[in-house]
C-alpha cells in the first residue's frame, strides 16, 4: 500500500506504518538534518527537503510521477509546538498552528484512500475547539468521513506516558465505520488535559485481565551496555542477549548498537542526582542544591522535573531535549541522563534505526517522532479499513 508522509521528521511515523504493510514512496521534511536521518533509514523513498508552503504541485507530484487517487494513505504530523502544553503561548496566531491547512491542501490534490493526522492533545482545546472543527470541515468537503481519538502509547506496548491526538479519515463511499486500535497492554497514566474523558480509550476493570502487563522502563533498557557520559562511541557491541520480549522485538536484525551516548551533566546536576532515588524528583534534592526557580516552587508543582526513572514504571514523555530540568530523564541505575538509543528504545524505534547529526539534533529527532509501535497499530487499523 502506497504511503506519502508529510512533515516526516526523522521517520517515526513511516517506520511504524512500514511495519503495518505500507510502503513510503515519498516524504517531505523541511529540516535537512531530519531528512538525512529519514533518507538513510528509507533509502528507496523520495525525500523532498523543502518548505511545504512553497512546494508546487508540479514539482511535488507530477515530477515524481504520482497521480491523484493512486495513494492509499497520506499521513503526517504538522509541527505541534504551537499546540503543545509546553508552549509559552498557545494561540491561533502562531503560524505553526496553520500548517495543517497546507497538509489538507495536499490531501485535496492527492485524493488518497485514507488520511492520517497525528498531533499533541493540546490541539483539541486550541481556539476552543475551532482547529478540530476546521479539520473535520475541510476533510468532509473533500469527500471524507472523519473521526479522532487521543491514544495513549502505553496501551500499545510502549514504556512511555505519551498521548497523541489521531485523526483518521476515509472516503465517504467506504462502507466501514472508522475504528481505532484497541488497547493491548494494561498501562495507566494520569490525564489532566482537555478532552481526556471523552477522547481517550478507557480500559474497564472487568477486562484488565485480558490485557498484557505494561512494558516497563527496565524492559526497554536492561540489555544495553554500561556507558560513561564522557565517552562517545558511534557503535558498540551488545553485552548480552535480549532479556525481554520488547528487547527481542527491537533488536531483530541488528548486529551492532548505534547512538548509545548521552549528554554530559554539569557537576551541580551530578551532585543533585546523588540524592534522587528511583522514581524520585526535584523534591528529593536538598534545598541548598535546588535551582533558584525550584526553591520558590510548591511541592505540587513541576512533578517530573529532575526525575530519576522508575525501572518498574513508565518514562515521562520523551521530549526534544532529555534535559533533567524538564522531565524524568535520569537513568534509573546510573548517574547520567538516558542516551539517544535509550530514548529511542523508549520511543519503540528498532535498533536498526540510526540517527544522524549532532548529539542535540539526534535527541530532537527522537523526541519529535511518533512512536513506531503506535504508528504500526494505527496503520494496521487503517489498512483493514481500506481493504475491507
């Protein structure tokens, strides 16, 4: 099944949709470093590095011999910084909040059998719901029926507290009603954002016994070699066989380990870290060692900052910077932050998937990506909708 991936980033969405049986024939990404990682991992895909707002129909489709209605799935995640709860200001005036219009313009030209849009939960409340209403309106005018849900990564075997808003659209003549992948793992996380009650898939206690146990941080990381933050090796050997099913799945076809290096911590953060137990946070740091901002914070504020991961729990959402000031990114056993590969493991990237660029760029590529295992489950659902 033919796939076009817009705002493709380093390729997390394409990676997962490939697992589901889609073949990415073309992608668009504006950042050269991200596009380079995508191309290295998808050598047979046409990669166009350009601002989507400046792409002409001729250059984008006709030059690459792509005909309208020949594509099975148009997928993408327009940049979400303007929607994110982490954004300093969330407003419709942010130009990044209008890039979904360019995505929908491509849908009007391509006329694919199905459309997939993913974004952060914050898109639901932006403009008091007007952004969601506009997405529905535009897609319905193009001849699609639309549905959206907020999916939790933990429900699909990903050891992370990550929520994503997912829109699925299929042609109106398709007799199927739109469905979303059912939870397979008994994972839980607090939801305090708009739309959580109405849009998140709920696991009823009566059916919990039917689900697999949640995949934990330790399930993702326990087989990786011990590293020192001062030493950076581009590649290394595994030090053990896979210890969990999750590791076995992600290591399939991989003979060497890549991107297993991390940011170096300042001495003050190493001093702070020594006081933080597994599952702990800034509250465990002695007052005199706290950053000035946190000295003024209430104990209920900033719950994840300076957190050390609990090996038996889920990781907080992997961000574009695994900076302890913004979340729980300290390794559960060692006095360092998690490596690029460890972040990729928590995102569910296969070990064969390599990241290129500076260390900062690699962390950003991982943090911006859609978890491939989440994309895979969405892709399986869409594929069935199309085939049936």
